[in-house]
C-alpha cells in the first residue's frame, strides 16, 4: 500500500548513515536532546526553605533583640507563689542566653521560708540559669532541659515551733520538663499519690542540673544545734524519670574536702509514691560514709556504714583531741536504718572505735511541740568517758575540746624540808624550848578548771537509755561492769547506777544533773562496799599510801558555772570504813619507839614501812567545799589512834591532826581504845601535793591528860616510881643509867615519885 501520510512539519532529524555503505545515513547516530524543563514543585520547596530560614533567622534575631524574658519571669514567680505560698524574688532582673543553650538567667534570686515562718530565705543565689527548648518557647510554652544554681546558699532551719524551712507544699507549676507532652506539676513528679507515674512524667528529662560553689547552713532554734557545708559543686543528670538519676560532686566540711556520688534508680517510682533504690557515698580523708537501701516519698530503709582510718584524725576533724593511746586504731560503724518523717531507728548497730566497741539500737522520735525523744539500748565496752569528744564539747560549749585534768597526786615522798635554826631534834632540845614549831603549807595547788561548763545539750532531746557497760573508765578509774539507766527530761538527767562492779567490790547509787537553772547543778548519792582501797585511790587520786577493804558512801550536791565553782559549793556528808589495811610508807609504832629512845621521829616516807590496822573509820560533814572530820579512829593490834581536822577541797589543802596513843604493853591488846597511854599528836598540813607531817611532842608534854595517863599507869604498876614506869613502858637504857624518856617524865613531874 502506498504511504499517503503527509510529510512531517518542522525540522526533521538528520538521517543516519550506514557505516557499511558510504553515503548512507546510520540509524544509530545521536543528536542533541531538547532542553530540560524545571519542575514547579521543586522550585516551591526551594523558595519555601529559604523563606523558613529567613524566618528562623528573623525569630532568632527577635529573641536576641527582644527575648520573652518577662513572660518566663512572670510564669515562674506566679507558679511558685500559687503552689507553695512562698515568695520568689528576682532582685537583679532576667536576661536571655543563647550559650550553652537557649535559656534565661535570673539574677539575685531568693526563695522565702514557708508562709508564717519568717527569717532567712530557704535559698538565695547569685544567679539561676534555666535552659529551655526553642520550639516550645515559640509557642509560649516552657520546656526545661537545663538548670544551674550559681553560688546558692541553702538555709535549712527549724524554728522554735518545730517548723522546717524545707517543708514544701504540693507544687503544680505550669512548667514542662523536656520530654513531657503536657504540663505536669512538680508534686506529680515527687509525691504523686497515683499508683503509677503518668507517661509524661516517665518521659521527663533534665540532662544537666548543676550547683556551683554552693553552701548549706543548718540551724535548729529549739536547741541551738547547727552545722554548715561550703564549696558545694555538683552535677546531676536524668535521662528519663524511669531511668537512674545520677549525681556527683564535692563539698568542704570543716576544712576537709569530700567527694560524693549518688544514684536513684527510678525517680518515677518515687513520683508514684513507691520506693526506689538509692546508693549514696561520701569519701574524704577523715571519713567515708555510704548508704545502700531504698527511699520513698515518706520513708527510707537500708544499711549505713562509716569508716575512718584513724580515731584521732576523726576527732581532730570533729574539733576535739584524744590521747595518743585512746586515738589509736580505726573507726568502723554499720547499722540498719529505718526512717520516716517522724522517726529514725538505728538497729543492729556495730561500732568499733579504737578500743571501744558498742552494739545495740537507738531510736530518734520527733514529737510535735516537744523535744525529740531518744530511746537507746546499748552494750558498750572499752570506753573511757573522760576522753569522749562530747564531754569536751559540753565543757567548752563548742567543738574544741579539753582533756579532763588528771587528779593531782598526793605525794608523801617529797624531799625533806631544810632544818630550821633552833628546831628541836631531840627531847633534850625540846626540854630547853617550850612548845613545838610546826610549819604549815598554805600555797594553793592548781587543778580545778575555771572554764565555763555547758550542759545545755541536755535540752537537745529527752532520753530513755539502758546501758550495759563492761570495762569502762573515767580517766584512770575503772569499772569492770555496770548496768546504767539514763533518763533525761526537761533538761534534767537522772542516772541510776545498778549492779556496779569495780575494784573487787560493788556499788550502786544515783546522779542527777540539772541544766534547767541559770547555772548547772548536780546531786550524787553513791555507796561502795568491799572495795580494794589502794588501787582505787591510786587510779582516782594517785594516792598510793593507804590499803585495805573499804566501804564508802557519800551524798553531796553542788552548783556552779565552772568546775572550781562547783567544788567550792559542795555540801553534804560522807563516811569511810576500812578494814584489814595499812598506812604504807610510815610506821607509827616505830615512831613511838623512837620517842622512847628520846629522839623526835622525822616521819620520812619509806615504802618499806607500814602501819597495819584492823580498822580505820571516819565521817565527814561537807559545807562550802570544806570536809570536816572529828571522829577518825584507827585500831590495830599494837596501836590506837584518833584524829580530827579538815580537808579544803577548793584550795586542795588539808589541816589534820592524828593522835597515836603510846600505851604500856601489859600483856593486853595495845589497840584497845580504852587502854591507858600517852597520845603524841601528829600534824599533817599543807597542800595535797606536798603535805608536811610533824609530831607535836610539846603538845603531849603540855597536855594535862598526859600527867593523868602516867599516874594511871603508875597505879596499874603498883606504885612504881617514874624510872620503873619508864623501864616497863620503854625499856631500860643499855648503859644502866637513866634513859632519855625517864628524863622526860622527870621533867614533867619534877622528879621521881
């Protein structure tokens, strides 16, 4: 069929030549393609992107030039006031920030105490940086992803009514945190009563929470307790509410730097009113502390532990000092902690501090309108009460401590005083000089502290404690075992001592400390039976010259702002009875023998000498710090003595006269109190540290009772003359002549009878 198609219009492509035949057109020959036309959709997208970029630049420029700081400021202040009743003050204004992210800086910020409490604000800081998300901010919404507190000072106070500055009302701020889809209140994040956290809470995150150069102050106006931390630097991070909240940082406490780390496994559990696992650890040179347990909105339960490589280093950091011996060794403490808003219970306590160990439980209970109550049941061993830093705190009224002064020793082996001109060295000298010369020693020995005593710590809490003590001490005085019950109420402590075992004997009694008045006072009512006197006196007063089995009782009271004032105010009475003992270092019987030879004994201390006795008794009346005695009696097989005098406790001195009786050995018992004999007074005067002891021979010569005694002895010896009496009393002179004692009696009576 013939082709009837009309020829094509327009330019026609050239014919392809066949390469195999010259002059022929090829069918594979390429020709330039027509121009490509642009897609309208792509152009729209391109121009739209440029427009959006310009809009973003414009918006950024707008926010830089005119940020919505006032909007954010108003929202924060109004929200805090509405939900807490507290005033958030922004004294330095607000400024917009773009680095390290978009946000707001509030300067000179403070948050007031709860309504009606007054006083210092809960927190004040130099600045408060809030990082926010940009896109929600364009929609007039605040989504926080960064918080930074610069130089904050947290003031944690408890007022006189027990209100706490950190107690927060439920918060419901219209502020969303990063990840939340809608506004959620802070109360929902912390103390929501819901069974499970809402999804928006679980999605919340704050990647960066910082505290820079902060401080913490604590003050309890009810009892004056206080504490502080400085140099607080910390960073916390929360990826999501159902993810761990981690934190770390450092702080400075009393000059020592401590580092800390913490992990809360699931804040969403706490937000839902459930318990979450918390680990917290603090480490520093003097102390490490850790908590491993759970924490909920209103309670916590777990194990706490604390350790220190050195008790002395720990005490020094605490502001106290302990002796090298007491401070040796490590400190290790573990306990089970169960806490609620109203109570803290420590059980399974295991404490080892140097040579001291303690086990048991302690419970602290807060009572509305009253002092907290402490209940304790502890077994304590190896404790030296005098070395407790607490005792030092009460004594000085602050953290610095002082060692309790050791009792001044009563030394009887001091150097012999230099002889005085004209002092009689024999009975013959005495006959030529009437009356003795006994020197007194009145210099006051130092010892009682004049530093103020502060036992107002008794007002920190009311206490009911049962203490089982083993191998405890006060200074050098030891107690083998004791059952002690302590009750503190209304600033008065009553200490009941039961089943006390010490120094091979037993004791019981009660001590009352009263801090309710303007100056502290005390009453002590103690009785001891079967006590080994020598080691007790050696440890308690460094007196090593009296032994025996002692029964001692005293009831005394005193008051004063210092130790010296209390000693000077002592009033009461005491009694002492020793049996089967000895006065070590002196031989009164031997001294009487020296008198029979006509010599005045020097009464020098000689550890090899002793005066044995069957009993030594006396009672004391104490008034104004001076103990007076007038019925001292010493009874032994060969000696009887009586005595009277006084002990001045404030001046630490004594003025005493002991009268050993020189009796005839008529085959009876020379210790019989009714035996006829000559009393030779011995004066003991001066300070406790260096007393002076001297026989008052002149007093014996001039005593009319001496004449009567000799006459009575003469009657018993059937009218023998003085020489014969002396021979029977003291023995005859080996030379056959009259003895010096015979000369003494002849001088008394003007010749032989």
